[in-house]
C-alpha cells in the first residue's frame, strides 16, 4: 500500500490543526525542495511531502544525506518534509520540536529513542534519524520547512563513511515496522508540537522542558567543533531559552548556536 493512501496517514492529516495535504512519492531530489516549491506555487500551507528515496537529500551545512537504502522488505528510509507558518514567537525551537516528534513516532512502534542536540535521534547511542529545518519567506509569510530523515530498516545493509555509525528502527527492535504507522505517528506528534509552540488557546509552550528531559547530550562531556574550526570541550549543562546548548568549560559557559557536537567517552 502506498503511504499516500495509508488510512492512518490520511487520518493524521485530516485530524490535524496545522497540516493540509500529503503527497507520497517513490523517488525525489529533495522533499524539502519539493515542499517549498509547492508553497511558492501558492499551495495552502500545511504541505506534507514524503518519499522513499532522495537523490539530493541534505543535512545541516548542506551535507549529503544518505537515504537511498534498500532494506530486506523494501525502502530502508523515509524522508518527510512539512511546510507551515513559522511558529511565533518560538520559531527557534522548531528543530527541537521536530526531534521530539520523531522520537514520539519511534516510540509508537516500540523503540526507545533519545535526542542528541541539535538535530539527531539516537537508538542505542547510534544515529537513527536526522532533522533539517529551513526558514524562508513565501509571499510575505515567514515559513519553516521541517525535514525529517527516518532510518527505518537497514537490516543487512553495509555501511561506511558517514553512515558507519548509524542504525535503524528495525535493527533496534529486531523486526520490521509499519512505515505508515511511523509516518502517521510522526505527523500527529508534529501537529501537537506545532500547537504547543504556537501557544494555542493560551497554553505556555513546554517544548524546551520536554526536550531537556529527552536530550542525552545534557550532563555529558562534549567536544564542539564551532564554525571557524574552534574546538570547545566541557560539560553540556543546559539549553538556553532559544534552545541553544550551554557548555561549561570550567573557565566559562559557552552558548553554542551552531557546531558539530561529539559526546566524549567517560574518563
């Protein structure tokens, strides 16, 4: 069954506050690019584009994203992109909210994910999903494109280079998973996170507190490779109100806006 007609996926979109349409494709260049193009063509925001494979997927910093993987029962990955108005005034927390949504979708099928700041979802300390959030202006509206790359079934797949330390949900569980169930859970969770960020019905957003609880980076010794090649080593101690990582180097506290974070082994 195509994910475009999967009953749980269709219900998740229909019942959502923030999602309007969903299109599933076999192979695309980039789901983020296609979803943004649809918005620029005048489609109603709340656009969801998913695909089994990307030929030009990317992660942070324009790095290639590996997702042309064939598992034992079909495509090993699922790429999902959503275009919505940027949630105000909490737009900077959108990547954290997306991470929480992906983690919820993995828990829905029995996995036990944790989050690695700023944009990775881990299973057993290995990367099993990545998130890329991009901001654009479309017809005068500030929008976010939320891209999620889900590693669902890499059983039997050889990997090296960037993907050498990655894993998948099926490997963690020792069984296959229903891709439609994962996608439906992701869309439902993401819709709830967007509602939280927007402070709908006067609610105070809770994403930051919940991300702190789910983030395995906090409390660990880390090395951060900052833009420009500067290395910062210390203990990750908190997130600031914008969702930025706070690292205690023993000499000072450094707030990390961007950089590659590596968790160091215990001394």
